[in-house]
C-alpha cells in the first residue's frame, strides 16, 4: 500500500515513475527477469516462423531421442521435436497467463473502483460479496467449472480470471477510498472539475502502482493454476499443448526419457522465476516507503 | 474471544449456504445426467435410477431436500460407487489427507521458520541470500514438477525411498510430505524473515540487547513471538491451500486421500461426490481461517485488546 501523500513530493522534478525506473534499474534480479520475459514473449510471438520443426511433425521410427545437434532438446516418443513443442506450449501458457490476468484486472479494477468511489452501503454490500467469494474453495470451484462446462480455452480464461480478481478489487478499493479523502481531490472538486476528469487525472494514476505490482504477481499464479489444471488433465486439451500438459506427459515417461520432463519443467520454472523477481522488484521500486538503504 | 469465535461462526452460515447453492446449481446445470455415460440403459431402469436418487423431482425440491440432508450431516449416496455414501468416502479419505497435510505442514513450519529466522539475523549478507534464493526456487517450483523430480532422483536413481503408495512400505510418506511442504516452507521462510526484520528493529529488542541478553534469548524469547505473527496469519489459508496441493501430490504418489477422490469424482462426473466434497472443503477452509485468526489474536496482544474493545 502506498501512502498517498508521498506522491505529491516531487519537488526535485523526478516523478514517481522516474524514481521507480531508477530503482528498478539498480535491481539486477528484476532486470534479468524483465529481459527474460521480453525474450520469451518475442519467441512466443514468432514461434510459427522460427520454430525449428513443424508442430505436428512426427517421426515414429526415430521415437524419443535425447538432446542432439538436430534436436536441441531431444524428441518425444512420437519423434516430435521438444524445442518446437515447448515453444508452442509456451505460447498457450503465456497467453493464458496474460489474458486471464487481464480478465481479473478488468473486473477487479472496475469493481474495486466503483466500491471505493461510491462508498457507503453500496461499498459495504459489494465488499461483503468479495468476502463471501474469498471463503470459497477456488481450486475446487475452477475444477468444477471445467468439469461442468467442458474443457475449453475460453472458459479457462474466464474461470481463472473470475477467481483471481478478488484481491485486485480489494487493493483498488483501498486505494480509491483513501484517495477520495485527500486534499488534492477535494481541491479538484472545488475547482469545479468533472467527476470523470478527477477519476482520470487523479484517481487512476495514483492507483496504478499497486495495480501494476499485483498484476505482475498475478500472472505467475495464473500460469501455475493453468499448469496445475492441465497436469491433472482438466485444463488444456490435446492437440493443443501447454507447459503443464507437457510436464504431465513428461511424468508418464520420466524413467526412460527424463528430458521430456526436465525441459518443460525448466521452461515453466524459469518463467515463474522471472515474473516473481520482476514483481518483487516493481514492488520495491513503486513503493515510496522502501528507500533502498 | 468466545464472542469473537461465535460471531465468526455465525458469519460462516451464509457463506456456506452460498457455497452449497452455487455448487448445487452448477452441478445440476451440467449437460448430461450422471447416468448418461452408461451405454443404452433401458428407459425403465433409468427412471428407477432417477427415482432412487430423487432426480425426477423438480429442481427446487431436490435442492431443499439436499439442503435438509446436509444440515443433518448426510451428503447422500455416491453415484459412481453404488452402495457407498459420500460420507463414508469422505471419511475414508480424510484421515489419509489429514496425515499427509500434517506432515507437510511440519516440514514447512520447521524448515521455513529456521530458514527465515536465519536469514533475518544477518540481512543482505550471504546468510540472507542463500536461504532466500532457495525459498524463491521453492515458490517457483510447482509441486507437480518437484514431486516427479524427487521421485526420479531419490526413488528411481538412488533407490533410497519408495516412489509411490501410502502406509505400505516404511518411508513412503517422506517424499509426499516434502513435495507438499516445500512450497509452504518457502512462503513461511519469506514471511518469517520479513516479520523478524520488522521486530528486530524495535525498541524492546534494543533494550534486550542493552541488558546484555544472549542472541539466542533475544531471538527465542523476545523476537520470535512478534516476528511470527505473519506466519500464523498465513497458516489458515495455507491449510486451505494444502487441500488443493493434495490433489496433485495424491495423484502423483497414488495416495488414497480426499484430493485424489475429488479429482476422480470430477473425472467420473460423480455429482453427489463433487457436491459433498466441495461443501466439506468449504467448511474446513472456513474453520481453518477461524482457527488461525484466533491463534493470531492469542499471540498478538494488540489484536487481543482490539477484540475486547469491540466485543
């Protein structure tokens, strides 16, 4: 939580964002995470053009082979190139991570902002609902949704997004509530600015920090959730593939062909690593209270 | 304290009602009945089956009769295991899952607190970086990856420990407990480090130092109690999350616990079983959250006063 009064003290001419960027640049782990993420995103976007082999390309006679010059990460039991599979799987995993987080972000920010801004009874009722939903067993709920409505990608986005927005709503509401009572917002009111301008110029920019931090930390938990569901066989369905599903296959044959488990595992763990480090770095950078000592 | 607990328990009632209602509606809005998977059942048989499970009644009637049964603690019969009630199935899995969860939590608390406290004693030194990097790895390594890797190394290559099963070979509980506990150990390490750092900068710790107390006494007697408050607050949700974790671990190690039952019920579309387990899990989670809140109040004198002030 950012104490809001600290936003105002920009007398030296560096804004919160400039400060944050300077702090973030000093955090080597966060920078490594950021670079790795950019690299992964570019790879995923370009997969259809740069993947070394075709996605469905099989070579049943060859079967599973360990890493070699032709197949850097080896091949699976159908002779499919693992690097290619991991790249395509990464597309799905990252896409689920980003889209489901975006769904959670949209619901959470709007819900929290409305509750915080309107206040009073509406706020109390809206937050009571959040409390109730918090008490629900999420994991079970998602499994239930997947079982009842079949396993498709769109539903997966929705289901994950629908349970991940709660914390976001709480964070945004808290921010908005405390902002509403600040002098500079009152000043804007007395200047006769419209509600919309106040929201856009003062409320939104000041809630952005915590929202960004929480978003970076939501993406890995969403990706983990997708991988978890796919691992149980309740998430992504073949012929589509994701890292969770690849790990699931890898486990089945890990005694004979351990690389089928290890490489998708490394891909998933590295991505989660990168996102968590970036999120931690952003939290340190965007929270004015933590001046690096 | 008693008033607080009672108030929270009363609050739990509407939450549980929402859980039951939502799950019931979801399950009943699922396309295809529970018996539609069976091939070509004669119409009379289907009718008899539906009558046996009250499926021929209007939905609202089914809902209220289910609600009445649940209030009396009866979750109804299982669809897929004829002749066995959901209660029996839950009970038979519960012991195993509870045991697994307990071991995992012991692993998590023991390793996590030691790592976190060690790190907090010399912040930003190697003594801090090593356990905290390990904790980060623990957080980023999902249990469905860690478990198989542990099996691969300790079960298959070194052959030190059994690769699966529960209560059959001595030592078969070690790998599941570690697999389930590691992620929590990592969180607890981070939380206890943060909590300890905050406490160690307080005046009363300086006083203790000024009195010339040994570092061991300062940490053990004065700092731990305050420093572990975040950990205690985490334990309730952690136990709840443990249930989710047990899905994976029980599947990997083929442990006949609740988590595996639930996943199987989900695959088999055993609706009464799904419904029953969901309600059961929700109740457990609410209870755990209540317990951890009460523990937090008991540990933290500031909160204790607040509760007294409010009640």
